[in-house]
């Protein structure tokens, strides 16, 4: 599978997508228009092994809801990601059996290398 979960209104996502060398054949899913499903999230989880990796602790709602002061487990991360797209660490780039989550320079460089 070759898929990218992103927000088309996010400047960081747009910048990263432009930097990818070859996205031909990818399915793009704008999370605002088409929310992630349980099956999709579980598929990504199978590749990462952790909902924590997929959860964005930089989301404004994370602080607004007081979640930073709580101890969250894997089930909590999964539930919040399914409840609101902002909790998914974006973009999520799935290349066959590899997944690249987030926008750190290291992750973006790894995704670029995998597509080169």
C-alpha cells in the first residue's frame, strides 16, 4: 500500500509533500474531508507498533483538554486519534511495509530516501 494521510490546509504537510521525490501511485487522504477509520488506524498501528508514535502531543486540543496532565495509555491514544484528526501526528506516509510518521527532519529524510 502507498498512502499519505495529511491535511491539505497544513503548510507543513504541503511543504513535505512537495519535497517527496515520487508520489505517483499514492492515495492521498485529507483527514478533514475523510476521517481516518478504525481499520486504517489499526493498519498503521500494525506497522508502528504504537499508538503513542501516532499521537500528536503538539496538538492545541492536547493542552486545551488538559491531556498533558493525564497519564494516557495506548487505548486512550487510539480513542483520541479516532475522535479528532488533530491528534494524528501528520503527515503519515505509508510505503508498502514502511511507515513514516510526523514532520521531524529525520523522518522526512527517511521518507525521501525510501522513495528515491
